[in-house]
């Protein structure tokens, strides 16, 4: 029976969408300061888990002769989604997300003391390791829209050679970063953390450009 079911699935949906066959990409880091060209910077990071969020069609109850008639109303998104990342030894990507969040708070100068933090890396323009410089750059952006970016989560085919579907989240920015707990009981475990992003709307499409940049790697 299981063989017949597998054959039926193969004939109906092919290889099917697999949980581990996906790619997440952040188009650019935010900001538009003339002194720090972050729009040309990208963030390379290994994502452990992503999400394809759903949507809901809200309804309105209309009373007619003592009966409840449900009629369609607005479509709503969840407005947030989560990405889970592996933590590298220098914590640089996690620091970048933290600095990005701090850039929205212009009235409260927390532990960021200015662009002197990470000054040793300023000559190389290493935005990830110059944490407060990134924060200042986000604050220098002209509008909140410049402090946001687009994030794409794509489904990959079974062979990891091309994208088959792509979810594009517009006007994204991080709103929360999870705690990290260290524990000596699991010596070989790699630490993970989750970042919650807010977004304005999303588009779902079958991409015309199906190329997957790592599809040729062995």
C-alpha cells in the first residue's frame, strides 16, 4: 500500500516540496548615508529555518431575519515572520540585526557610544564588525522606508538546482532577537537564534528567473 501511495504522490505532485529545500536571501542592508555606502553591502548568513506564512480572509457577520450570514471582508497577513540562523563564532550577523534594530531608536542612546566603536575596522569598511557605525547609518537614513529592505524565501526543487516558488516580503525590519543559552552538556551543538521580522505585505510568485546561485556546487 505504501508503495502505491508513493507512486500516486509521485505521479500527482512529482518530488513534492521538501522542507530542507529552500533559500533565504536579504537583498541589501538598510541605510543611505553618503559616508557609509551600506546599500552596496550584503549579508551572507546560513539560515537553519524559514517560514512561508499564510494569509486570512476576515469575515463580517451580517444579521438578516434572525440569522447570521457571514460575508467576506479584508485579507490579512500575519505581518511578522521568523527566521532561524546558525550562530557563527564572532556573532557578527546577530550583532548586525541588533544594530539594525537599534537604528530605529533615535531618542535613546543605549550602550552604543557612536562611530568610535569598532573603529579598528573602519578602514576596511567592515560594516558587520563596526556595529555602532551601522546603527548610526540606519539613523541617518532619510525615511523609515530607507531603514527597511526586502527578504526573499524561495522553494527549491529536489536537486537544489533552481527556484520553483518565491515569497517576497516587502519593507522588512527586525523587531525581536531571541536569547542564546550556552550549555556545556552538548559539546558539539551549534548555537542558534531566531529573528522576528515585521513586513508590510508579501508577494508569492513562480519566479521567471529560477536560477539558484549555489545549485552547481557539490
